[in-house]
C-alpha cells in the first residue's frame, strides 16, 4: 500500500509537470518484482527496519508468535528488522523497456522493488526482506542502457557529504577519490554512504556517470544544474 501511494503521488506530480511543459507523455506506475540473491554488499546495511514501532511487551509477543526480529530505536520503540538483499534480476524489465522506448515515463522499482525468489518448482515466491535501492537503480539503468543515473538528495546532504563549494555549478568528482572521502568522513549517513559505494562499484565496471542533485535542480539537468557528478574519466569542472 505504501508503494502504491508513493507511486500515485509521483505519477500525479510528473503528469502535472509534463502538462505544464506542453508535453503529452503518459506516466505509468508499475509494481516491480526483483529477484534477490546474496546479502547486500560491503558498505550497505545488512538489515533494515520496516513498519511501525512497538512497545516492549508487544515486541516480545511478535517475536514469540511470528519469529520477528525487532530492534530498539531510541526514542521511538521496537521496530522489525529484515535482511537487506542484493537485486539480481528485474522481472518486469522487458515491460519497462517497452514503455520507455515508446516515450512513456515509468515510475517503477519503488523501495528497491518487491523482493522475490524462484523456488524449486519454478514459482515466484515473496521474500521477507528489503532490496538495496541503490543497486536496483543501477540494475535498472543497465537494463535500459541509461547514459546516466541520477540520485535526488537535499542540498544539506550533498554539501555535508562532499564538503565542497557548489556555487560553481556542477562539480565533477572522480570515483577513485570516493575511498578517501568515505574513510575520512564517519558522519556520512548510511543511506548516502552505500549509494556512494554502489556508485563507485558501477563506475569502475561501466564508466557511466552518476549524478547527485537536489530536487530543485532536476529541470536544469544536464548542463546547468548544481550538484555532484561522479565520473570515471578526466575531471572537468563545469561552471
């Protein structure tokens, strides 16, 4: 239900924006099943909290009756935690590609996608886990042969993470420098940290740039936006 609501809000906002720009592209939201494999790679969280928070007694009952693993979150209560797994295959990739190639805007892979596995009978079965969203984004990019992956983040997170002056526009950051950035900065929030690790791994594999920009810069991509672009080639600062 959460993914449906988020998909609806994104679909509505995108359609309104396209209408205001005089564009007639349709916008669709697609529930996306993702076959998962091994635990999330090094640097990504091994588990993730999901769902509501419970008081101690209720948490103990859920653990006993359903086998849930719960962890205490200071100031909020106990929350269920599940494994965070690596995506291996997007089952609806052909449908996404078909729509994309016909000029449609597709909202998909919400929350990293719905984690599934193929059982010994060849049937799709759900998995009680979450999917690493950053790696799903890169997997989807490979399926669509995307020229660039764009992560949308608030200004504060970008500035605090890279500790760079963004007044000059789009700053290019060589992926080989990410290791030093991550080693010297222990205050990078976990979500951003594993996006950077995933970005570094993908850049090393295929060399396609990765962009980190705040939402208010999306309409200015790719030439005049302000943000950080991770690249694998020679660094050129755009201003």
